[in-house]
C-alpha cells in the first residue's frame, strides 16, 4: 500500500452525485461530498481527490464561473479552505490531484467538504468527462485527518461509468495480403467522435466490393449493444487488390476498407500488431484482461503485448500477466507474448521493451520504485547494459522505445537481443532514433506501437492529454500467426511500422549479380547464408554490385502525398505521384517536430492564417485528433487554431478561391511568415525553428489526388564506407506515416 493503512473505516466516507453512465467527452456536473469521520480533519489537514495519470477529464479551474470545468469547493461548517489542482501531486498512477487544505478552522465528525466539478450554477457548461471509456472511473479520495501529510485512502470510493456515444464514423478492416482461396474476414465497427468503439449503432448499410467475393452479404446491420459486426469466411474469387465499401441508402460511401492484396502464393503473410500498451494495474486504464479483449475484439489485432512499467509490476501481477498471455494466445487467431517495459532512467539507458517467447521467465526490473516487496531486488537490472546481460541466454526479443524516458541506444545496445527501434507511438514520432542506430552502425528494424494508456491497444486515439499522436501499428511479415512465426519475423526485421493505418507495402532490392543473404547478422559470428538475386525489408546482404534496383510497391489506405526513398541518413529522392501541372487551388500547411528528446518535447503551434487578396473556399485539418483543440474558420480570409506536436505532423489543407493571387500570412509564436500564393508550388517551402525538425512546411497539392497505388523502381548506388540501408518513409494525404524496415547491404 503506498499510503497509510491506519483505520481507514474511521476516516469518513465520500459520495458522488449523480451516479450512473456518462458519455465519454460529454460535459457534466458532478458533486463529490466528503463527510468527515471520527477524527474530523484538523487545522492544516487536507484531502485529495485524485484521478489516474491517463485520465483526460477537463482540468478543474476556479476563476471563470461561465467557462468549462469550473469547480467550487466549500466546507459545510464554514472552515476556510485552500484549493489547488496539480497534475502530479500524488503517487502514480493516481497523479492528477485536487488538493483541499483546511487553513482556518477544522472539521468535526459529520462535517462535509462539497466539491462541484463543472459547477453549472453560474453558466458553466460543466466539466468535460474523460474522453475514453472506463466502467469504474473513480473520484478517489485520500484523507490527511491528523495534519501529518500521511494520507489514508477511503475504503469505498465514488465511482461512475464512462461509456461511448453514438458513432461519428465507421471503419472496415480487412487483412492486407492473403493467398487466393483462403478465407478472410471483414471486421466492421462504429467509433464515437473520440475514437471509442460504440455499442450505440443502429443502422444498416450496403456492402460493395471492387472484386467478386463469395459469402459477402448485400447488407450489414449494426445493432445496439454490439461493438462490432464481423463477417467470417469471405471467399475472394479473383486476384488483385480488394476494397470493400460501406454504402448508405443515398449511395454515399460511409467508409472504405483498407486494401487486401490477393495473390496466388506468398511465402510470408502480414499480421498486424500493437506490441506495447498498459492497463490500470500499472499506469493505464481498465484491466489487463480488458486490454487483450479490446485488442482482439475491437481493434481486430493479430498480435498484442502488454508492456507495463516494470517498477509497478508486482510478482503477483507478473504471474497474472503470464497467465493471461497463455490464455489469450491461439495460433492462427491471436498471439500474445509475456513481457514488460524495462523503464530505466534515461541516464542508465532509457526505455526498452522485453518480449519473452514463453511464460515463466523472470522479470528484471529497472527498480522497485513502486513495488513494496523488496525481497527480490537482487534480480533487478538497473541499467540497460545490466538488462542485456541478464537476458543474454533467454529466448527473448527487445526493442527500444521513446516514452517519458527515451532509449539511449548510443549508450547501450545488444545486437543479439535488440532487433528494432520504435519510431512512433502515442508519445509522438521519433525518426531520430533510427538515425542514432545508423550512426552507430546498428542493423535494426523499424516498428510503431501505441504505448497506449487509455485501454485501446491497436486503436489508440490520443484523447485530450499530452499524448499528441494516434498510436502506431507494426505489420509483421511471417510464415504463420504463431509465437514462433511472429518472433522469427521480429528477429529478421521483416516488418514495417505505421502511425495507425493499415496498408500494403513491399520493398525489395534487386541485384545485378548474385548476392549473399545471411540468416542472421554476421556481426554476431558465423551464420548460414544463401545466394539470392533480391532481398526484402530487414534482410542483411553482402553484394559487390556498384548499384542495385530498389522496388517499392504501395497500396495505401488513403492517397499518397509523397514517398521518401532513403539510404541510411540520406534522402535520395522525394517522389510524388503527381506533377506540377496537376496542382490546383489546394495548398497544404504542415507543422511538425519537437522541442527536444525528453519529456518536455511538446511544441505548441497555436496560431492563425490570414489571406490577403484571396479567400478560403474550404479548409480541412490534418491529424486533428484532440477535439478540444480549436480549428475555426472565422471568416472567408481567416483561420485560427490551437495545436501541438510531439515529433509528428499536424496542419491543414486550404482550397483557395484564386489559385495564384494574394498572400498567405502565418502567425504562430514560433514562426511568423508571409508567402506569396503564386510562390507556393510542388516543392516544400520550409521555415525552421530549431528543436528536432521543428518547422512549418507549405506546398501545393492537386485539388483531388486519386493515387492510392504506387509502384516504383529506382537505381541506388551502393557505397563502400558503411552499410547501405535502403528504406522508405511514406506520407499519406490523411497525415499517416509509414516506414519500411531497411534492407542492409554491405561489401
């Protein structure tokens, strides 16, 4: 227990009104009433009402009674109270704290402290409820009755349920490649405005496929009480790229599935996973069982891994995680690995993620910071080097992660174990991590996951907190959906990462002469090899050719904005599927980057755009996941917004009334510029502002971009001085990014 356990039954009790079920993200008024117990509360004693770190309930404010989140606090006996709100004034995961101190007077038994969250009596719309679902959202109350600043948690806590609203959008999810003749399933769901799968849908839609599919019904009905509609045993009848549309009664497309490529044969199949997230037992929300059920049944993942902060994982919870991973793993259906996030301080190596092949293996914690049982501290690995040493004989896979702490792979890295770096999560986008790897000569793959704390692995909307990005996904190219098959794909770097979209991607290097493909990294010592004429993403190859042909085959889930073809740290080409003559009235403004590598990486882009001598026909935001952030067209010449980035991208598209006339003024705290509309063309106009790629880019797009499919072949010169690492970064028009793992070629 992190707090005192002295006589909790005599410390009073607390209630919340109203109780019941409330829509995520809605505005409500809640009255939490604390009634003092036997000891009352002495002069300078206090109570705390705390919420989880992950919660994004509106921040209480005490100054503007007409504004959202207005909160009042009063004592029934007239005692004078001092009130503060602090994001981190209690022991994690219950960090967020309303602190109420008795500064003049005291409370006797039966006296009350009444807190109105979202006090509506003077015009406030209420307090915004947390934007994600939780059946047991607590207003947890802690009491310092004797003024020692040693708190006791009340034995019963006020609880409400947070539930989804009606669907604001629908999603259709297919696998991304299958052999013709194999059955496939189509998974359909509605999501509310904040990204919660909704059980409030009540609608029927037509289903329309671009290729013949037997067993595909003509319609699908979403029924209240159901979170998904899953159509099993669909049988595509032709090779090609299949997409299935959900169509309303008016003939409008409600949503389109990701593409499914159907081929005659394929040695490897893509399986989609989120290998990193947490539940309420550590710093997340909802239980570990809920975590896996969501990943399997509402995000429709193939692979899912719970990765709690190790310094919060008790031995009992570690045993439970192992039990759950065994229970949920079903070959061919859903794969789970027992694992944890090694959460060492940055100066000791920073965050790493550990995935064991089987249950029953030890947890080597970075510390016992929040684990009270200190009987096994001798098993700790307090630095990344210690961790790698402890794991050297284990059947395990490790990847580097950027969270609150960041992985310093220049300080510590083990090529035997650490086969990938995570370049994207809900914390942001971190391409600099793969750059660190290239600079050190490491051969690692690229993955993306969520590190989601809101109980939504595989569909991790950021909500309204500093998690500024939609959580990522990793596509693993494996022989089969089993622990052995997926682990082999991870160790061979046969995977690519996305910022949450699902799409078809194949990258290969074709050689003029036979090249030597190694079964494992030859830097580890003797390994078997074979002679090949081409290599796929993640492969390590030795070639004497002066150049090779890089083949990129993409069918994206949205139109392609650009493809950057890279060799190690160099961008060889930025390919766009359209030319200058295809450009029209649409300009794109993108802000991106981060302050620095650590926790305070958020970059604020609040600002406005103004047109002089022109006007906006329409505008549309890019990557606006937080609905609390403003994006308002205040006139036909003015646009205002609030926004932040944590390494990724945001921005907007604007269709102008005049293709070439006038001037665009951008006004943010970091960048203020005026640009002639006639000067905005195919190539980026870039305004830098320090940090890590912290900048605004402005360029022109076609009014309509139909290019979802791209196939490229480019000759790449192979250098002698270091590894060649051929890979792509793809930007979709909807703001999603995709990275292939590199093909590594050396002399």
